[in-house]
């Protein structure tokens, strides 16, 4: 069949039961299900993409994500991922601001910018200006707080092992993207540069600022460089500055996203971790990097 519905639950909860799978299959008149990870993920082949509302009705409020995709170009050859609140669990700029005693104030601006209520570039300049004079060692102290989102390393490592190119593209800062890229194994990272004088932050970011246009250009440019159709690309992010690349990608996933992004994206993950993006490509649990060793 040309389309497939992938159901994914939080791996810690393993709430994807055979009864739930059967209920969704019946609602969409699907074919025989394929279990990708017991209790966690399964595919249901369908002759045509059903309305997502039909699937949600069949799920009856269960904390399970559903991603509808086509079988053509299912395993993507290019991954472009946002960093803050996607590959890592929090917002690095907000955490950095904590060392200036400004976390709540700056986090409020971040939330509005990520929900599309503010111009991204202007909001970034405003927040960075508030950090003028902050000692540069606050960057390293912030890094010590950064935590990878569950499944991030498996996502990148597994896709690379199967020939995909992976890029981390963030409106955040190179101090963090370089370290996150190394921790996960990304091929490339692109982000903004926070300026300092060697001792303290200058309250400025290098121009031009990487924004939603740059993220989209990175996706399309990397695909073109590799001779890939956009159908062979995967993008993931959570904020308004990710929307253009999510819409352009063959599979664009809003990951635990802001309301404006979740409403507009072609696919969304609200309950599972980043392994969901592998299951959505048809990977079985035993194919995921690190799965056998735990």
C-alpha cells in the first residue's frame, strides 16, 4: 500500500497495546500491522492517507503519536534538526540568562518568539543585549546543565549508519551547537555567534542572524548539494522559526512543539521521544543504534 500510519508510544510506558492497534486499523480500513517495537511502535499500511481526526478518534485519548507517511522515500537521506527544546531538552539562552539573574524575563521573550508572536531577529538581539557584561565562563556553566533529549543520539547515529547526512541548525549559539553536534554525531552544525571580548559578553550577536529563512535555505541547499529530492528529507523542530523547513521537508515533524507549530506541521510528536522519527521511517527497534547494547 502507498501509505502507512505509524503509531508510537513513550518507550517507558509501552502503552501501545494490540487492542489499540486493532482499533486504529479497523477505523482506517488498514492492512496487517507490523510491530516495530513491542508496546512502543507499529505500522499500519493504508491505501490512502486518512484524516488525522479519524486516527485520533480511534486512539480515544491514549498518549500515542500517529504519523502518516508515504512508502516512497520513506527512509530519509537528509536530517535537519533544530537544537533548543528539540535535540536538547531546554532553551540554552534561557539557561545562560539564569547566570545573569534574568531567566524568567528572557524566557518570557523566548516563549513569545518561538510561538511566532515576535520577530525572531529582533527578539534575539533584545535578549542578547540584556546579557552584556556577563562573564564568558557562564557559557561553560550553562553547558553543564544541557541535557540531550531521549532518542537524540540514536536518531542521528542510526540515520548516519544508513547513509543519511545530518545537520543541526539553530537560532541559538555556536558555543552550544558545536558541543551538541559532537555529542550526537551530527555531520554539520550551523548557528549564531555570540560576541565577547574574551572576558565578558558584548551584548551582541554576529550578523547576519540565522533565522527561519536560513533554516529553510539549509534544508534545500543541502538536499540540492546531494542530489536529493525534498521528499527524501526529514526536518524536526518546535518553534515558529522552524515552520518553513518543516513544511518543505518530505517529512516535517513538530516535536513537543509550540501551539502555532503543532497546528501547522504535517506531523507531530507529543508523547514519544526522538526515536519516533526513526519508527516513522520504518526502522525496527533492533535496527536502532545502541538498541542491542541498551
